[in-house]
């Protein structure tokens, strides 16, 4: 059996592809960081955001420096912040609505959704 040439079989990403990486846990957040770095190198024109909710919010609030330069691409869920009596540091963006609604709106607008 010959291996499939996936490079030839898969279509290229369209220019300005928009990707939302969803991280609901600290482990998913770690995967999102790696996925973000890999995808941004492979597709420098892609717009990529990491939407963080649930237990991953605490991880970002507790150790924002672990996000490094990616911190500017992180969007925190206001519901999780409120429900856990957390305050986002000034340098971290908070969504204007819950993460689930924001992701649904992004998908509706053509964003590619990836759960990390």
C-alpha cells in the first residue's frame, strides 16, 4: 500500500484564514500555545485568537507571563471571571460576551474552530 500524499490532497488555506483556538483547561491552554506558534509559522497571514474559558482562565490570570508574546491574542471569558470572582489584569483582553457565544458568532462569521 502506497502512503497518501496529504500535501497534494489537502487544499491550501485561503489567504487571511481566521482561526479560533478554544482552550477550556490548563492542558488545552498549553496545547493552544503550541498550536498557535506552529500555525502562525506555517501560515503567517492567518488571523489566530485563543479563546479561554473555564479552568484555563485561572491559569492565565495566575501566570500571564507563561503566555509570552501570545498574551495579546488571548480572549478571556467574562462569565468565568465573574463566576470565580477573578479580575483580569489590565493587559489581558476580556470578551464582551461569554466565550461560547463569542465562538458561535466567530464560527457563524467563517472562523475555523479548533478545540485544543
